[in-house]
C-alpha cells in the first residue's frame, strides 16, 4: 500500500465540494465522472446524494501532472469512494473522514435540485466571532471572503444576508486550478508539500460543512483527514491505539535568542537571524523524522516558534526513529549553542476516542512535553541509564581570532565590514 497515494487521496477527498460550488448546477463534469454516480454516490430516496464526490473524481482524473511513484487512477479511486468504500484502503479514508469530522457526522444531502440546500450560500465563520456563543447567528458574526489567503483577506467582515456565492467560488477556483497546474515536483513528498501550500492558500476560507456551525475550514478538514488516514493505513500500527502524537520543543531558546551583548549594533537584524535559525532547526528536525519514516508532510499538525506537533503511526519503528532523532539533535545543539538550547521530544499513544476529545488529548501531550523540557538533553548525557561523563565537557573553543563580539561566549570569525573595518562575528 503506497502511503503517499493514501495521503494524497485523503487530502483531496473533499476537493469536489470546492469544485461543485464553483460551477452552476449540472456543469463542470465530464461524461466519465457523470457515469460513476451509481458507484460512488450514496442513494437516498432513489436519488444520488453527496454529489461532490463526482467532482472529486473529475478533478483528480484531470490533474495535469503526477510525479513518478504516484498512480493518478489509484489516487482518484481512493479520493472518490469515501462515501461508498469497497476496499480496505478506501475504508481507511472513510474512517479518517469521520474521525476528522467529529465521529459519524450526518451530512446534509447536497442535492442540486433541492432549494433548501445552503452549501452555495454559507460562508466560513471566524472562530473568534463565535467563541462563547453556542447559538451564534451567522448573519451577525464575522465571516471570511472567498479570496486567496493574504494579510488583506485574513480578517473577517460582516455580511448582511446569505447570497449565492457561485461567482466568488469560481474566481477562487480558477486561481487554485492555475496554481495547482504549476506543481511539477518530481518526488511524492515535494508534490504533496506544494499541494498543501496551494490548498491552504485557497481553501482556508471555505467551510468544510454547511449543515452545522460552519467554523472549520475545508483545508483543516482535508489535512487532518490525510494525517489520520496515513496512520490507520500502517499495518504495523497498534490496533487499539494506532496514533502516536508527538510534540517537539526547543528548550532554552529565549536565552539563545537574546544572548546579544549591548552595543554590538544591528540588534533587530541579529534577532531576526537567530529567530530564523531556531525555526529552521525545528523544521529540520521534523523533516528528518518524516524522511526517515518515508511519511508525507500531511503528518505535521503544527510547526511554529521552535515547536512542532506530528501525528505518526504508533509502531515500534517510529518510536526507534524518534529516539535516534532526539539523540542526534541533542548532539548537534550541544555543540552549536554550547548547551544553551536542547530539544525536548514527547509522544503519547492515542485511540480513536482520544481524537474525538482532542483538547483533552492535547493537554496530556503538553504535560508530557513539559516533563521532557525539565530534562532536555538527557539522551546525550545518559546512555542505558548510565551517565556519560565525557558528554558533560564541551570541546575547546577555537578563539584564535578572539571571542565573538556579539555574544562574548563563543569563538568569533574575523571579517571585514563594508566600511573596510575588521570585526569579530
């Protein structure tokens, strides 16, 4: 079973909702996709419901490029059958869809001929606008415009009444389709990474469901569905607790960031450089973990501020890779930052029920991470429960040119400024 096909199929399983809303009723489908209604659409009262899967099939089958190692027909098959699964792989995406939606959510039938259907009229609500308001009125709450993500469009606005949004959806869809066509990454990992970027930019403002409070974006639903499906599809994963939620954090980054001597000049520039350094190292850690496990970037739940969250299959092999990655990162950090920063890595196994109460599960993970922060770097100092005394001593500093003028703690490098002066950095 190709894990990257599973990930991409799950990531695109509801892309048809976007495409369907961008076309007038009955338009946008080829003959092949129309002919699949009896096979992939559920039948309710003698009529085909959940017709967005036809558009999902249309989009995937007509994608202009897929990298070697990904079978487009297999991806279309996985993405389109999530409401009428026939195979084990299809059932993984069906279950992941339900878990991501909050377990067994009953969806409104998206019947094009039913005037009661509102899926073309409902906007995504701002979470901030409905927090603490269980009976929030969508008309009075802040909603998002259907525009690609940018600083200008990221703020909610008020709309007086529901209107047909087909035209707005079409403009957004055309922009998405144009960006998607530019994705020519030759490797499945890179292709999926760029797919995530295009999806986030264009589906962040689309409600994933319109039969409930529309405060969850289509992008968030697609990404979490893919992350869950990858874990369920791993044959070595624990049957009862197939998920291993993992959190990483750089301990000591405040001291590292602000370890700059007053009067050295360029303070803002130096702070930005060190902030970038922290973010780049954090990203390098989770990239290394995913590369070693051959998992797609859909497994990254969060990555910001030197901290990251991953959803990984709960297998012995994954646990071994996490231990080795933490040890390697600690070794590098000890030398690079003179012990000022260290990586804390914590993991907890999760059941399906744990995902439905994700807030409580995340609290458990953060508690485990706090415990690991208190003993960050232990993987370098301890080996099989015994202190490695030689690890407590750092290599001698190379101070042939003197100490760094910026921090005064590490060896500096003599360089020439644009003005012709020499300085230690």
